[in-house]
C-alpha cells in the first residue's frame, strides 16, 4: 500500500523466484501487470500511477486469469 498515487518502481535483487507484479489503482483496477519478473532484476518501471502493488506467484496470476482492467476488492481481516 502506497501513501498516495504515484509511479513506484521495484526490483527483485533479493528475490529467489520469479513473481508477477500487479499495480492497482485506488479503486482496485489492475493498471499494469509485469509477468514473471526474474530474480536479480534491477528495475521494473511502471508507467501509470498506482496506489497498490500486489506481488503474486505466476501460477496464481494464471489460475485467477488476472488481466489489466480487472477490478479487485479486498476486505480487512481482523
């Protein structure tokens, strides 16, 4: 969760397995999806302002068929 909408680049320098990065708007729309980011990638640079970043195993992104434009919602678990 980011404090405000913005461009938030990431890296995978300390990651041991590939992953998917899904940037989401403040209303939960998948704005950009970076698939199968390998370990030791120095920079992943989004082009759209996002409020949230969801990092998932590629298998889960595939199983859920997440695509740009999809809307997501979540609940706070107590």
